[in-house]
């Protein structure tokens, strides 16, 4: 594979150019080589790493968790317990959010379809004002 521009890398991974630059600034993605004219030139390692980051973000991992997972990925001989711990921790947080959203849904269902006739008698406005 030949070197890619930032636009080609973004297109190949579905990551916006500004996000790629941000990942470089926070050292999640290593800085690429530059052409004599100063254009970024990305290689296969950048593509693989950015795809890894993108998949992690799609799964909802935060930047620090992805950073930790990238460090683990660079040491393939280590046991995977730490990666499992990070994934379980994230899953627990997702399940808590799902439960919170269920409670929110139930509360909103109890408020909708008020049909009070006026705002003065509206249970939605009353619930928010209480």
C-alpha cells in the first residue's frame, strides 16, 4: 500500500479529518511522515490503528480506555485479562445507562398524552415545576 493523504485515510476509515488531527494531537494516533510540501502521509499502520480506534469509539469506549486497549494490542504476548476487565467495566456502564433510560422512558410515558385542556392543568408542566 502506498502512502495515503489525510482525506484518503478519513474516507477509508469513516473518520472525519478534524478527528484524525485531534487523535494526533492527543497522541492516540502517531504523527505521520510529511511530504516536502508539508502534507501528511499515512501508512498501513496508521490505517490499522485508526480503524481500531474507530471500532472502539463505535462500541462506546472512551479515549482513555481505547488508549489502554491500544497499549495492550502492542503487547500481544500478555494475557488478555486487562482487556477483558476494561470491556466488562464498559459493559457494566452501558447496562447502568440502559436501566436509567428505561426509568426515564417509564417516567415520560406517565406524563405524555395529558389532554388537560390548558397549561394551567397540564400534568407535564406540573411535574416539571414540582
